């Protein structure tokens, strides 16, 4: 077979917006994809977190095998977070498998691809890259200078969160448009100037605008403001229309009868609500967690400073900070996530960044209080039952669709890194918060981290993203069901006429192809597993470089 495959990744795209816009005649390219190919919802990873989802997409494996659950690793022995990048991934990426088979690849802006792998082609790292100056930003290394010469300063991320937290709404809209136009221009250039068998580019624009502008276009959002909706309510739909224009170009460009075009997203999108940030307060109200009675502490001051840094510091300056002193983010986020928790009186807790609960386990956590084994299992069962009954603080409606246990979600050598429990909120109701009886022992729950604060970040990840496919042998006008993000890597390898590694968890989406095509081309399975592949080396800084950066940051007041 050996046909070409182009993948357009749309971070956070949702059928909840695409289908009504298609029905209204506003997305002609998406309409073509639905009429000329197969399409449907795409189930993300259970946590709906981007780092885990993109890593699963590129490996075809669940996080228990590739080892990435978030943009950070949690270190329970110290209750700290350590930010990571694609170098921490176990298992070979799709582009590494294709490269080893002699296929030429182009990869642009996929999250969790820093440092750039030495692929048979070109790779531009995604949002886990600290800055364009970082070693490993591109492969080959010379590509970084080529991009700058041709397109000016390359924008890894538009930085909308900072602009919105800082009250710069118009600037945020301009940022996303400039970043989007640059990514399209880079994609067009590399598609035409480099030979390729597989090409992929990820547009992060939707994720950015839906996080920050959802409340303006959604009348059911608890913070919806009708007057501001008139000014900002079309930002999200405008972005879908911009993407539709680019998709139309791709449809025309790749209409050669021998190229597959896949459009996918890592997760869906919908309303954000404060319930995730209230889990620790609820745990405290039930006696599972204890706060220190310290009132306004250094953590509160740190939170205020951090909000100012997020809202008032330019994206370039923030990139410089994360690049030159990567442990700065680790320390700040760790302090803010676990502010004022008295570990000696805590049996269960959450990091408040997504809906999870961890057991404060003796021998694993630094100040663990729960014995491994039967006590741990009993507490997990008890918490799962209670969490399933959570109600909305205003309406009294149930707000939890399901409470999921770690062992039912993940398998592999890194399954133990996951939280014991994952909460899946109901996506079809408006949630104003958790009804908490009896307070939190006199200590208020810490306010959200600015980048997670629902007052600024009004949209959040939902479970089902999107999948559209068009190309040789693909059924026309077929609506797919049951597709999962783990299925995409096997499907792309099938389209590329390559065998599928035995340890991939997904399956080829055979329902997307015609019976005649399926009969003619059978998937080749049982190729050598890749999950034993060791992570790549993370480029870092020597002692002298870190000392110099620490001195600069101390002068700026960022570190002690």
C-alpha cells in the first residue's frame, strides 16, 4: 500500500461546536470531510490531560506503559511536582517507527516532542520546549535558524492565559491569530520544501481560545456575561472558521487519490467549573484531610506574586525563566497545589489540577499515614463511594458521572504513578461547585492557581474529541463509534503498510474502511514491542550555568 498520511491535530476540537456550525453552513471543509470520509467522536485518555493524550496518540499505548500522565511527574516522597518533557516518554513514537522503516516524516508542534528526535525528516518541538533557544528545539538543529529567517520569531505558544489574566483581551485575540497564521505558513513551507510520507502539524489555537473565551459564548456557563459576550462571543467560532479555511486548502492540496488526511483532537472541550479545585476542601470537611491553621501565609503571598508573573510578564520572558531555571516552576506549583496541608493528619488529598484523589500512603508519601494493603483498599473503596454522591452546591444535582480506579484504567510498569482515584464530572450539567457540609475545619481551601482559575480559564477538557478521515478505501459519509485515541497510531501504521508493534493497546479502525479495502489489505500485527525503549536524554544546564541563572533570578526577586 505505502500511501502518504497527513495528520492535522486540533488540540481540544469538539463535535459539540463543529456539528452545529456544519449544520449552519459555516464549515464547508469539515462538511466535505464528513461527506467524503468517515468521522465521529474520539475518546481521549481517562484523565483528559494533554500530555498523557498526545503521548498515547504517538505511541498507541496507555500511560501505564509510556509513563506520562501530565506535564509533570509527581514525587510523593516530597509532595513536589517536577515538570517533564517528551524525553521522559517510554516507547517509540510514531515518527520514530516510521523513520526506522525508511519513511520520510515532517512533525510540527506536537506536544511532548521536546527534545526533537533524530527522525528521517524534520521535527519542530511542541509546547514542552522551553524556548526557541533551547537545544533540541528542532531536528535538524539548523532548521531553527531557517524558520526564524523565513518567518521571524517563532511562537511556540501564543500565551493567551497570561494575556487574559492580565486583562488584555484584545491582545489575546491578536496573539492567537498571529500564532495560527505562522503555524499555517510553516506547515505550507515544509510540506512543499521537504519530501514526506507522513506529515503532522498540531494547531493549539482552539485549546487556547476555548480555555479563555468559553464563558463568553456559552449561556449555560455559571460566569456567562451577556454584555461581554457581544464583544468576545464569536472568538471561538471565528477560530473554527479559520481552521476550516486551512483544512480546505489541505483538501485541495492532498486530493491526489493516494494520500490519507486525518483530522483529530487529543480531547474535547466544554465548561470549566470550580469543583476540581474544591476536592481538598471536601476531603477536609469529611475528615480525610487536615489543613494547618496558619491564616495568610507565605503560600498566599506566593500565589499573588505568581498571578502577577502569569498576567504581566511577556511570553518571551516566561520562556526565558522556564528555560534557564526549570526548577522554578516545579517549586512554585508544588507550593501552590499543596498549600497549608497538614500531612500528619491527612489520609487522602488531591493536587487540584485535575479531578483526582491520592492516598497518603505510608512508605510512598514522605509523611504517609495510611498502611499499604487492606487499609489502603478499604479507604479507596470508601472514598469512591462517597465521591460518587457529590452534589452541586446550588442545585443539589449529582455532579459525578463516574469514579474510576487506577487499576481499571492503566496497565504497564508505570501504572502505579497514577492517582488511586479519578473523578469524571458530568458534562451535561452546569456545575457551580461541590456542596460541602460542615466547612473545612476553619481553614478555607486555597484559591486556584492562576492558570487553572475558573474565573479566567472558563473552558476545560472533556472526554470526547474528534476524528475525521478521508483517503483511499475510507468509507464515505460514515459516522464512526467507539474510536479511541489509542487506535490512531495502529491505524496510521496500517495506512502506511507497516506492521503494528505487539504492545500497542489500540486497534486499527477497520470500520472506517470499505469491505473491499478490508479484504484486500489485512493489518500486519505482532511487530517487535517498543515499550521497553528507554527515554531520551533531556538537555540540561551545568552547575555554572544554573548558578548564574539563580543569581539573575534572585536579583529579580523570583527566588530566595
